[in-house]
């Protein structure tokens, strides 16, 4: 008999495939994972604590840094929470600009996911193709907000800047371009047998598991749960657009891949419609009180970020700083299921599963 | 050119040793030059596939001195060694990996005359020697005293041993057709029809196995960047790392050369274009093979280790065995 | 200040400033003006410490609040007054009317700020707040009378709960108008777990999805806020439970929703609430050797300067 023993392997916090500073303590037997213990908190910056000393408008840039791949949705969730509390009406043009920014951001975020996921699995080129197309979106958002990653674009009651001249035209032209590129992605990757082998049946969980673990976004929809906050609790002007909630039944990494790929197309649909309906003119910032002082009380709003359900809870004591601010960070919730998924898996599947969950560590650690 | 042939076959004297040295040292330098520019070419080709420029600063617009600079950097880098590493093996491993990759070059016939050792069992020699580099890799993985390196080493052993079997089996059909293991003779028999046409199945299997033996995507599991970081050479730095790197590319040179020799007809020209010298043909075919290697690397994702094993034992081995029988029948009926 | 403001406004896009020229709506100018007025307010606070701040402290009967907190209150309180009477007053009516069940501390805050305004009414005359006041009144006044659209939903929830679990489990129930009219129920701590389980398992309620769980430190007590959603019925509910601040212990929801695992750990980490029955309660974001719970209001940072 050969004497075998289990080995303790430390994956991360410095590891190429953990997408940031995420650490996994693995107990492995050969290449089979017996037990996985995630360790997080390396990127905890205490956003919620800092926010207690800041006025609401000053918190917006901090939200950018949580989910830095879709900063627009983070901006929005805070503004939306405050607007809900002070019952502020947002001008229509601002709402359209917000939706355009958020949906473009969603595509950009999914593109990063697509690129890095394929990179994890070992294909190098899709990463660069995805980043090329993301660059177009970033340029568009840059023109809009002046930032490339942390936009700080939205304000309570509207947006910071109106769209520059010709911007809408550029967005309009971007839609068919992006559709063509997505076709290309499918040609390159979706039909690839190796990729299918790597993703199909990997990291499978059931509907019940997904719901019990409070997963959201594509991680939940890949099990066939039709849950998208843009549909079930329409916020902003999402009830004006015709789009589908993409679901799959299998609940594996492949279903998650398909969900995200199709979500990009649905987002393009929304962008297309928003461009068509875009109001000719109008203000982009509502009648905001000079100092925002939500009434005493609390509010919790949630919206659909590319990674799932992002929520913002504000408890106010009537001051200009929040008494307590809390973000429901989708990656944090989504990551919980990881130890369960990794148990009994091959080491090589580790990255395929972890990548498939689509985490952003800035968000996980808050 | 005749006299080179004469020197190669003459009995060993001091004089022939000197001549030998005079020819082989430039040749080794040529191989190193190839490695330098193969790395550059790989980066350039992948750059163009991936819509970027690749190296374009060091050494002019095409980054001609980029690899030179890289290797020089590796040379002057601090040579780190983990405290708990097995010192002897840690130092020995890169050498074990490096030497066989050069040793196999000796049997490759580049032109009719430029063959360093025209061995009767050239093919067997090539496969046998190339297997030694596996030992270097597993030694590196073990000696580093690093869990990732160990996993990389284990993966490398499992993979290389598994793929050596179909690699050899896929050649049996070809050897049946050729009736010899001498590489020069194999080329000579492809004067009209290269073996890629007579042995298509064998070619495909051999090509796949060659990729696996080279540890290149989609079979780069031993050094899978995203899984086990860099596998067996994770703890190596400086020139020891350069040794692994060089071995990999020299081995790629050798494999591409072997494929050119076995299946593409080596120096044999396409019929009607015989006025172009043989070494140009060899270089062209050889470059084509190398390019395909790079192309695949830029396109495919990586396999998983269990899939890799299954693929070797359940798919490639049976097909290569069937190929032997098919070749035997064809040989019996038509040749 | 007004010059600076003007410049900033010019920088902004040509929003219809003419329409609302008396009310500078741009965010930048708001921030700027805020920052520039703050020192004034602070100075004032130091010169004549407002007596009503102390009064408020007594009202809230926050015995355990440390001195650092009072200082903070004192510093921030005067900035309250930077809004004039006109904008504060209407605030008082709707909040107190809409959530009657809220404790009267709220009223005291409103009253106090009124008093403060009287005392310092000469401050910042250059800040007219007319337009927002008008709009707010228009928006909120009809709502005062009309019951919330979610009121029947809340009643049906409460009815089902009381039918099955008795009248004893709920401490309070109300509609939280600030949070999109969400039905909110406050459980008694001893029935919290039972109620949560019931909310999930009862087929009429079917709150299968745990959207969020976190805690708040209200200085008088702690509170755990749970947002539940039903995927089949498409309705939400906010479940709250009050936890004793000195010994914050409450049942864990992890046996019901595995997804409550990490958020509860986070709540423990940041607020110090102990969840009994939690499989692996640990400091999830801060290190294991961290001292204190940063989101508690009496937390003193190690490096006070930061």
C-alpha cells in the first residue's frame, strides 16, 4: 500500500484565478478537493463605516469602488435609495441616461466576466477580444461621465452631466456593432468542444439550493428561477422596455455562461429602445434640496446589478449623514455556495466554478 | 557538401572532432537563435491574433531584440532557491530537462547532407530521449518543496507517460509503410507523396500527442497558469527558469522538425518546384508547423486532467491501434 | 461663496436654470456651499452649546451612550439648522402621521429642531428653500389621508401569522412608507426564529428568498433587519427584531436559509450581535484579532485621528 495523506493547499490571496485578493484553504487528496474554506476580507475598506460620516452625495464615489466593474449600478442603488426616501422625482432624460449607462455597464461587466472566465479555463484570446469591445463601452461612458472605471456619474435626483453632443448617435451605432461581436464570441467559444467539456455539468446546483443560498443574478437564473428585479420590482423606467429575463434549467457553469451571454443581447435591446425613446431635451437633475436630509426612518431598495441583486439600506435619523448605511452586495451572497460546490471536485474545476460565480472582490469585502 | 557527409561518417580523429565542433557549435547557436525568434514569433503571432502589437520596442519596430533582452534579464536575475528545497535535485532538474531537448536534435535530417547522426533507429532514439525530459520536470516539481510545483510535476508525469503511448503507436503505421526507422530514408520515400496523405489518422494523432508532449495549450496542465500558477517551475527564477523555458522551445523546434520529417516530406520540394533548395523547403514546412502550434495556443482553452487522461487512453490509443491494423492491411493490399 | 457658486453653475450644462433660478440645483454647488458653511455652524456650536441637545439626550434616555457620542451630536446638531423653518416643518407632519407606531423620540427630534431654528433663525438668510417645500407638501399631503396601497397586504400577512402562531409573536406591524411601502413586521425576540420559519414555509406567504439580513445599532437597542421576498407570490416583507444592546443575542436564521450564514457573520463582525445556532460565526471581514465592532455607535477606533 502507498501511504497517502491529505494536503492543505492555500489558494490565494495571491493567485491568478481568484480575481482579486480572495483566499481559499483547500484540503485536497491528490487533486480532489475534500474541503474548501473561503477566507475573505482582504479588501474590506469599511465603506459602511465611512459613509456614516459623509453626506449622501459624498458617498456616491465610495460606491464606485465596491463593484468596480459595474460602478454605474452601484451609483444608482444609493441614489435610488435616497430618492425613495425623500420622494424625489427624477427627470425623464436623467432616467434614460441612467438606464443607458447602467445597461452599457452591464454589457461591459459581462464582457469582463466572459474574458476572464475563458482566461481561467485557459483560452487567452477571448479575453483580449472582450476587452477590445469593453473599451468601446468604456469610451462611451467616459464621454458621458469623465471616468473610465469609477464613474461617479449619478447624483441624487439625476445625473451629473448631460450627454455630450452626438453621444446618443454613438450609442446607437454601437448596438449593431456589439451584436456582431457577440456572434463572433459564439463562433469562437460557444461551439468549442473543450470549453463545453469544461463547463457542462460543472458546479451544478439545484433551484432549491440556489434559493436557499440567496444567490441572485445569473447564478440564480441558471437554475430556471425567473427572477430579475428589473421585472419583478421595476425601478427607474425599466417597465417601459421590452426585454426577456434569460433563464436556463441546468444550473451548471455552462448555463451560467449562456445566461450571461444572452443577457448581453437583452441589454442591447434595452439600450436600443432607450435610444429610440430618448427625450429630445430636458433637465438631467431634479429639484434636489440643497442638503439632503431624508426623514427619520429606514428604507431598503434593491436593483439588478450584473452580478445579481444589489440592495441599499439606509437608516436615517433626519441628519444629512446616514445613521446606518448597508449595501447588500450580491457577490458576497453568491460566494457563499462555493464551499458546497467545491466539495469533491477536481482542482482544475476550482477555477471553472469560482470563475462561473462571477465575483468582484471589492464587492465581496465591501 | 559532400565532404560534410564524409566527415560525419569517417572514423573519429582529432581533426574530425574539430570539424565537428566547428559545425555543431554554430548549429547550436542557430537553434538558440531559433528559440529566441520562436519566442518572439509566438508573441507576435499571438499578438496579431489577439488584435495587439506584441513586442514592438526593444530592437526596432518589430521588437527583434525583445527575447534577447528577456534572456539577458533572466541571466542577471538573482537565482533564488527555497530554503527547504532539495538543493541537489533543485539544481539538477533544469539540466535534466534541458539536455535531452538538445540531444534529440542530432538525428533530425535538415537537408540530404546536413544530418549530424544518421542513425538507423533515428525515430526510436528521438522518442526515447525525449522521454527523459519528463524526469527533469518531475524532479523540479519534487525538489521545489512547493505544493503547486508538486502538483505540476505529477500532472506532467501522468500526462507525458500517457501521451507517449499513442504518440509511438501512431507512428507504427508510418514505419510499416516506410519499412525503416531511419529518418533520412523516411524522407526519401516521401519524394512524391508525403506521409500526411497516406497516414492522415496517424498524423492527427501524432500532432495531438506532440502538443501534449510539448505541454502546450490545450494540454498545458503541468504549468496551468490559472490553476496551479506555473506548475513545476513556480519556484525557479533567473537562469534556471530560462533553462526550462529554453528546453520547452528547443523541444518545440525538435517536434516541429520531426513532424516535418515524418509527415511533410522534410526537404522534398513540391513537385515541379525542385529548383528551390531543400533547406528552404524544410524551413517553410517547419515554419508552417510552428505556426499551427501557435495558432492552436491562441485559440483553444485548456483540458482538465481527467479529461486529458480519458482522451489519451480511451480515444487516442484505440484509434492509433486501429490505425496500425488499417495500415497493415493497406500495406498488404497495395504496396 | 456666491461667486464661486455662480462659476460652478456656469460650468454645468445649460439646464433650465431660468425656470428655477432662485433654487440652485446643481450638485457641485450644493456640496461646495455645504462645505463652506459647515465651519460656521461648528463654531456656533462651540460658542453657545445648545441646551436642547442635552434635552434630546435625556429624552432618548441613552444611558449607555458614551461621552464621545454626545460630543459628536453636539458638533453635528447645529448643522441641522442650516435648513430653514420652512423646509423642516412639513417634514414633521407626514412622518409622525404615517408611522404612528414609531416611538416618540422622532417627535422630539422634530420639536427640538424647531426650537433650534427659533433660536438661530437669523442664520443663513441666503438659502431660500421655497420650491422643494411646495413640492413636498403637494406630494405628501394626499398620502396622509390615503392608506397605503400595501395596507391590505400587510393585514393579510398579519392575519395569517396570528392565526397560526397566535397574537403574541408580533411586537409591531406597520407599512414603511419610506421604503416603497413595504409591509414591516417586528417580531418578539423569542418568536423570531419561529416566525421566520413560518414565513418561509407557509404556502400563502412563501417567503422563500432571503434578500438581505443585517443589523443596526440604535443606541437604545439593536435591530436585525431581514428583507424577505417570495419568488412565487412576488411580494416582500421586512422582518425586524429588536435585540438587547448590552447582550445582543438572537437566533440565527442559517438553519432556515443557508444564505444567512455569511451575512450573519458580517453582522456579528461589525455589530457584535451573537447569533445562536449559527454553524460558523466568525469575524468574516475583519481579522480574528480585531478589537471591537466598528459599526456600533460606541466604537472607538484604535487610531483616533483617523
